[in-house]
C-alpha cells in the first residue's frame, strides 16, 4: 500500500511504492533471460535515432505539483543521456510528466542544457492563461508540442467538450506549427476521428493509442480492427496529419506478442510514415524495466526493411518534430 506524505503546504500526497520488477506482468526486466541476447540493439539502430518520449524528473530542485498523484524517484538528464547512449539513440524528445502539472521549468532547463540540435520538448499549459509570446520563447528552446493528458489523471470528457478544449490548444499552437500530443484511451479515438481533421494541425497519440490489451476477447486479440478505436486510429494515420508513438507497452499489456499483429498493421502502407519510437524512460510507476528487448521486437516486426527501421526510429520523428 502507498504511504501518505505530508507536503510543506499541508496537503497530502500519495507516496508511490514502485511495482516489483519480479511481478509476472512486468515485462522485459533486467532479469528476463529470454531476451538477454537482444540487449545490444545499438548496432541495429540508424545513426541519428530519436527517442520521441522520455522524461527528466528532479523533485529536489523542481517541486512537484500540489495535486501530483505519486512521488517519483529522481531521474536526471545525465542518467537519461547515459541510458540513451547505451541504446544507440542520439536525440531525445522531453515530454512533460503529469506530476509537474503546468510548471515546465525542469523540462525547459533541460532543453537549455541540451541545445536545439539534439532535443525537442513537449510542454503542458492552460490555454486560457498562456500567451503567444511565452510559446515563442519556448519555441526557441526547442519546444515543438503541447501534451493533453487524460489517461494519467483519469480525466474524461464528452465530444463537444473535447472539441472545444482541443480547438483552444490548436488555435494557439497552429502559428508555431507545433504538435498536439494526446494521451487518451484508444476507445476515445473514435470520437477524435471527426474532430482532428478540423483542427488543421498535426496530432500524435501516446503509447500505441493506449489499447486495453488485458481486456480483449480472443477475437480482438487476433483482429485489432475489432478493438474499439483502432479502425479510427488507422484511418487518421492514413489521412497524414496524425502520428502514434510506439512506446510504453508495459502500461497496458502483459504479453507483447499480442501487439505484433497491431504493430504490423501500423507499420504497413502509408501508416508506416506516421509511427515514432519512444522509450518512455524512466518508466514512472514501474521498476526494473529494460527497454532493449522491446526495441529488438520492433526491429523484428520491421523484418529486413531497413527503410522502415529508419522511418520508425529516425525519419518520422524528424518530420513530426520539425528537425531540419
């Protein structure tokens, strides 16, 4: 059970107890012998690869939001770069985690240290109180997107309310050609299918669109098109302005083989130009995760198609994040 920690303000915050990496539903841990031979993926990734989803977390120097749902461990930029280097990844996209709310200070300071040649950032903000001048300043640091996170905080909304909210973000970021990054359940993408084309911006869904893999019927496991929201996701990818991140499978799946059919659909035809890879480092709320075997699986799903590998790990990200 999580413990209760009193914050200086007097509010109460749940102190998170990381899940045990020995648990059978935590995949690809450091002790997973089946995949030990695949740890060295560095030689198979294209030079200049991008990690399109990772976080830096420093609660000591950057206090968490008052309504943060958990207290994470510290995961510094230096640790991130060391880990990325061991994987053979040269460039990173820093994504604002929910625990920092709309205070992007940690992310922005990390971008200042990295410089715009090897990094990009995705921030959060309240569209009712932000100004274009602030966004332009962040743009100079390498920010290229805003994240709207419904999944981590359990937020819901109806179709009308969602469109109003997303339009308010779209109108602000359109002049900067930023990306609207959405973390929502896959079933909600059915609603988004009508909304997104009207926004006239690029959109990216987190973590495979967050499908409910542990709740699928046998038929849905073999035919992803039967999963509510998947057909809508596919159609949006084919329209050209929507992307999806191949990332964080442990957040919704306890058997990665179940993702193979879905992934191969996403990797085929015009959809192959709209998928980007992310490590989701440091895997908040989980411990013992080794992402290298997941990278190996993606490489296996790509077969011997070097052009597809380059797309998934490099080319698509460069297009999505406006890398010149």
